[in-house]
C-alpha cells in the first residue's frame, strides 16, 4: 500500500491508503439494497490495486437515504472482498445527531471497518465548540482511526482551522477529507497539526497534493482509479509534469461527474459499464438520457472507457507506474 514521507503521513496512509473511491450503494430495480451487487462492485473497484480501499456510506453512497441496517450491510459486503488483503474499508458514520453517529461508529467497528469518515453534522449548524464535542465523542466511542470530512457547501457549517487543529490532538482523529476549497486554510492546518489531508474534491486533487495532501477520496475513482493512482505516484516521485498532464486530461470528467449530483452521475457511468449501480433514491433523481449522453461524452473526452470492453486506458508514458 502506498505511503508518504514523514512518520505521521506514513502511518496514516498505511491505515487508509492513498487512493480511495467513495463507493455508491448499489440498488436493485425496486430501489432496494443490492447486497450481491455491492460485493461485486467492491471487488471490481479493488481488483487491480489502483484503489487502496473504498469508502462506503458517504455522500456518494447516499447515506442520507439508507437505513442503519443497510449501512452495516454495505460494510459487511465490502469487508468480504477485502478479507485477507491490505485493502481498506472506511465507513461513513456522520449524521445530524451525535448519539446516532456514535451508534453508527460502534456498528461499523462491529463489522470490522478499518476506519471512520465523520462529516460535520448538517442542518443544525452547530458552533465550533459543538463541532469539536461531536467529533471527540465519536472518536472516543471506538478505537478506529477517524477521518473528518469538511464540506461546508453540503453541511452548512465549515470546520474552522483552529477547530481542526484542536480535534487533531485526539489520538484517534488522524486525517481530513477536504472539500472546503480553501487551499490557504488547509495549508495552515497542515502546518499547525499532524492531521493528514485527503482531497475530497476531484478537481482539486493535484492542487491539494501540492500543498501537502497525501491522497484522494474520489467519486471519479469509480471510472478513473488508474489515472488517479498514476497522478499520485507521479507527483510523489517528483514527476510533476506527468502529474499535471493527467490532471489536465481528467478535467472533462472532473466537470462531468458533478454536472449532476455525484451519486447519480457515478451510477449512470457504472450502468454504462455494465456494473452494479441501480437507481438513486429520492430526493435524488437518475440522469436523463440527455444527461447520460453528456456524461459519456465527458468520459470519452477524458480518454476513459465507456464500456468494460474498451478497458481502463492508461497513457503509454505512464505505463511504468504499474
């Protein structure tokens, strides 16, 4: 599994990995959880080693619309695939309620998750003091390493840099999935704490790595994990021009995957590939035929496969990465 330089970065990237895909929750035609499909999709995502692991029950996993039983089932299905390997399963346990998040965290530990993803509680817009208490209470509830998720556009509240630094003093809080879009703020936190950063915004994968992030938690990883692996390896090896080339090549799909909600777009792409996905749950809606055609055009423009038969394209110049 990929590591980074520095004691803290190396330890955390061994716990979480470098390239993680925020996995969708496959549904059947009736909109019910497709457990067999979840296992099949996790196996496909992890088949090559491009992904170090998967994050289940996050935003892309429609955690806002799945039951506690379904969340536990998703962890179970992914863990069946990773058993006996170094691949990781990180479980999203964030909710609007601290007590509920603690219950989800303990359930994830029972299912042998390898780590927890904890988003800032949404809708209630707590104070920074409330955020800190929320994170620490969840971190206290298990022995699992915790990755905080800072995405104020969705939660309605940003985690202040000072709050992140304080939270990072908790022995179990070790990383941040950063989708704040504020490189200066993220740089400050990395300078003043031992928190290890992962990009949670695909378009900022390379920019965030340039200021110290060690890897990515990606929606685009459903279709481009090989490219993201190449990007992270190239940057780490000092081949910045190669990393920049990959970044620019992926710009169409960075845009296309988020033209509509990411969960819906990822599922549309997976359906085109013939992989388990199914519909999204309300209030999300599936992509229309026109929206799907645009997404396919984005995949094509980025040099990514639109069918499994076309294979996962890798630029010849980067073949040595593998």
